[in-house]
């Protein structure tokens, strides 16, 4: 079995409720769902992480998805992350 680390997160009551609803809908525990989301997020390229975290300036937000896709299409290192 892989070594695991326990990590606490803080959610708003509304986010907790939505997470519970989703976990029931998909038949997955909240811990498993949260763990998979964190694993997915940390494996994404830095451009995707920055977009998810809202780190791009307001001026670029409308264009950021197109810019990221163009950059990923031209970067051979992102082709391996399928």
C-alpha cells in the first residue's frame, strides 16, 4: 500500500454540502473525491494551475483558455500528460 499523508481542508458549509451531494451521486467517499481532485490538480501544467487559482489578470481572463490551449499544443512536454 502506498504511503499516505492526512491533510485537513477548510470548506464553506455550501461547498461541504455540494461535495457531500456529489460523493453520494457518484458513490465515492468525500475523502476519495477530494484526494483525487488534489492529485489531478497537482499533476496539471503550471498554466492550468494558475488559471484554476485565478492568478491571471482580469484583462486576460477572456483569452486565457485559448492561450493555454495554443501553448500546450505547441509544447511537446504537455503531449505526454494524457
